[in-house]
C-alpha cells in the first residue's frame, strides 16, 4: 500500500463530520500514515493522533458543544494593557474549556507524543506567517521552497492542546492564543485544508476532507457569531480550492449543508453520519489510489 496522509479541514461545528470519516477508515483498516488538521480538523486530528478512541472523541465533542459555557464571551485586550476598549477586544469566546478538555483527554500530551506524524496549522497575526505545530518538521528549508510554499514557521515544542487551541481561533470569534512570541489565530486564514503539510511529511497520496459545501450554498447568518464565521469561510474559499487542486489526490466533501443553528444531540449525530456516508461512498476510489 502506498504511503498516504489525511488532511482534515476547518469548518466549526461541521468538524464533527471528521469523526464519521475516521470511523469508516478505521473499520476498513485504512489507517493514514500521516495526518494534518486545521481548526475543527486540528481538534479531531490532534485527539486521534494522541491515541484517543473515536468513541470517546465523539462523546466528549458532543458534550462540549452542548455546554453553555463553551460559548460564553471573554473580553481580553490584545496588548499587555489592562484597559479594554472596543478596539482591544480579541474575540467573543475564550476557548479555555476546549483547551482544558484536550489536555484531560490526551493526558497533557505534547506533539512529540503523537503516534504518527502530525501537523496542526495556525497563523501568527503579527508576522502573517503560517505557524505549523508538528512532530515531523522539514529537515531543510529548501524542501519547502522546492514545493512552492514559503512563509511557514514550524514549531515542535508545544502541547497538543496548545496547538489545537491556536488552530481553532477563528478571528473575531475566539480570543487569539498567545504562545511565546506568537499571537495565533485559525490556520484557515491561510490554509483551510492542510493537504500541503500531508505531502510535506512524506505522503505519496493526500486525501483532503473539505467541509466547505456549506460555504458554496446560500445561507443567511442569524447572529454575530455566524456572521463572523461565514465571512471568514467565504474569504478563504478560493485559496482552499486552489490548494486542494494542487496537492490533494482525492477530496472528500461530507454533505453538511442541511445542519444549521445551535447544536442538539440530533444535529451532532447527523454531522457524524454525513462523514460516514461520504467516506463509505469514496472507499472504492480510495482503495484504487492506495493499492
């Protein structure tokens, strides 16, 4: 079987579909050799690469999404000043609950503890660089430049919870993650489905899971969070499609279009099911590519 990698894309709550995709692959014995994730995809990829069972990922993800404190606003200035003004608000949601939950599930695991090569993307607001958290950094800068992608910084010394917290920080929605010299936001700002990182880590074939079908369909945002999230997704769509065309061998697109609004147990099940259905429909093509 050819060496292959899985790139799980961003998409907020639609990231639950990634669980369904992995459930089908696991059942069929199709285990990726490397994995990468952005935003919601970083959450699932980080937990899975840490050895957390998919059943537990499904259970814990659902519980976090249904808890009211997940969406509680947090007002924090981006500067070191204690004064908070309208221009100093970094985001509406703190993200601390998600980070602490990942820490608990992974036992505080670091990137080096992941069982396979892992990459999680975020973006530094100050420099504009794509910051990639990974246990498998490039050996030489020339490798990256030969693949036609520059402006990437690789970080190996961080906890998986820190990397995921940085990657999920949708601008304006989540408070940016401060880590060392970086002020980090969602990796989807520059790379929504990190198929390049899968290739960079040595995969001969790259499978991307793109949650962007909902972006391609008309949708009327109902609140401030959905306005910010949809605006962000729309701005990243063209770049996402270009990267998929250039680096992905196969792109899976779970049908998440019909699931909207606040989370309920039924919606959570529907999103995971959408991932399963999509993966099952693609099994024949995937097997032909890998064999």
